[in-house]
């Protein structure tokens, strides 16, 4: 996962948790605007969410933040 996507996911999780508490759920769509202006990045997030981690459509933001923060090779395209 590229570093910019990782940083965005952590920031969104932090924001959602701060506003709605630790039990708030979200999907990978939460990291993008309603307009599909970056399909490559959206597909990267979907691949990470669905294929790599086999997550449900909605997951707790705390779980996602923990997964995203785990060490992993990052790229920035």
C-alpha cells in the first residue's frame, strides 16, 4: 500500500473514532469522495480490504487503524 493511502486511512479512522467513538464502523469507501476521481487508488484500497485481509463490508475503525499501522512495505506512486 502506498504511504499516502496509509496516511489517509489512519487520519479518517482517527477522525471517525473521535467523532463517534471506538465502535464506529466504516467501509473502504469512507476514504474517498462520492465522486470516483481516483479509480486506481480506490482499487488499491479495495484490494487491500477485500483480497489481502478478507474484511467484511463494514469493520470497526479501530480494527482498520490497527491493521493499517502494522509494518508493511509501502510505495508511493
